[in-house]
C-alpha cells in the first residue's frame, strides 16, 4: 500500500513549467529527506583519572588534629578506549523510525511515478477504443434500416463506449490528484521517455549482488552489547582500585606518622563483574542468532521475489510472442476483408479493437512487474539509499 506524506510533499511544492521526467519527479519528492542530527562527540573524552575524592575528619573538634584524605581512582588505556567507543556508539544511534519513514516516502514516490506512466498509456489506449466505438456507431447507424439489424449490439456498444469514457475521465482525475499531491500543477507535462524497460529490470535482477544488510535495531543492540562486554572486561583487568594520601594532625609523639600513602588492589575472580559479563554474553548470543535468522529470512524473501519477477518476465515474453503472431494474422485477415468485394467494416473495427485490447492487457502485466521490482529494491536495500531514480532507463 502506498503512503502519501502530503504534509512533507506540500512543503516542497512549486509551480512547474515544461516537461517533468522521472529524475525530476523523484528528486522533488525526496529533497530534504537527508536528515542529520548534531551530536557533541567532543564532550566524550574519558580521562586517566576517573574520580578525585577529598575528605576531612575531625578529632575532638580540634583543628590541630584535623585529618585530611586525598584519594584518586585511576583508569587504564584499554578502559578509556572501551568507554569512548561505547559512548560514541550510543550517541550515533540511528533513528530507525525516521529511516523507515524516509524509505517509505521514496518508495511511495516511485510507485506514484509508475502510476503516472501506466495511467498515461491507459488513457491513450482507451481513447483509441472510444475512437473505434465511434466508428462502429457510424456503421451501425447506417445498418439500422436492415431487417437483420440487432439492436442489442447497439445497446452493448453504447454501454461499452460509456464505460470506456468513464474510465478515461476517472484516470485523468487520478493523474491530476497525483500531480497535486506531489506539488505539481494539474496540467503538468510528464515525460516518460527514459522509463526503465523490462529487459533492463531483468538484467538488474540477475546482476543484483548479495544483499548488504542495513543496520537494524537488533544489529545495533548487538554491537552495543559487544562494547559493553569490552568495557566490563577492561574494568576486570584493572588491578589498582585507588591510591590515596592521608595527613593527620600533630601528635604528641613526634615519631608518630602524620602522612601515609596507600594503594588498593582489586582481584576479580568469580564476582559480580564476571556474572555481568556472562549475562551480557548470553544476551549477545540471543541477539546474534536473531540477526542471523532475520538475515536468512530476508535473503529467502529476496530470492523468492527474484524468481517471481523472472517468471513474470518470462510469461510476458511468451505473451508478446504469441500475440505478435496473432496481430500478424489479424493484419492478413484485414487485408483479405479489404480486398473482398463488399467488405465488412464491422469486422475491420473489431480487429482494431482486439489489437488495442492486447496492448492494454500487456500494460497490466508490465505494471505488476514494475511494482514487484520496487519491492525487490526495497528488500535489497537500494530503495533507502535516496541516491537516484530507480526507474530510470540507463542504456
């Protein structure tokens, strides 16, 4: 289902003169979607000194006996590196909702371009049908006086002509609606000269490289846990807990120690830190399996869609071969009718209508391939790159 983000698109609307091709249409739709967020990475600068602690204690409320302690908790280069990488990973977390929103808008624009292309061709074909019906009406009017004239055929012709006219008018309204939704004038002239061909779609499908999985929320969490484990391991390898200097007030005995220096060491064996690492490891294992499963599912979906598109293209090719032969036979029949004395114009017009109907059915088959191609590009990740018009024909 297409989603038209009218609020966004109206903000980019403008009056357009001249022809608009697919590149301009898509560009107008996605301009401004490159959203960036300013993050202050400079503020994340871990230091070799983690904590500075100064404390004082009083004995008997005597200032001369005041005790002062200065404690320093150091860090290590590995710990600093792990802290910085973790902080940068958190600050650079993508906004996955916005990323999905941008992809939806881009895909919606491509789908609308297909609609414009298909509907423009359908209008042209149905206008040909109406022209044939008008000619049939003239022939029927001349034959009304005949005793064998079938008025049911005249009624059927009127009904078919009205339905064709209604289809044309409704399709023109659809074109105007799409144009307005994307900020263009209702009567803008769209050019489909460089619309992608079916054979190029086939080449792209066959030449598609292995899908590069984009960063998903689970993959982000996976990397986050890895960096948390790195930090926990770096903390486990830090043996010096703190260093301190203590000064005590004057003593009666001058030999008493007034200044003392101390070091605290930590040996982590099977404490809570090791338990924390184990817990994170289990969570990482769960997420890794989930990411692998999702990647496999995406690969299978892409492979299935690839086979479906190639099958539809093969079916289209067979349709074209079979009906091309039919057209050739119909043209020979037309020649026979024209060369025959007392030719039947009704038969000639029926042959013309049949040829147009063949072309209309072919357009419907191509439309399905175009939309499946967009789904293929979405699943392969190309749709979210916002780099170019994916429906542009490249010789």
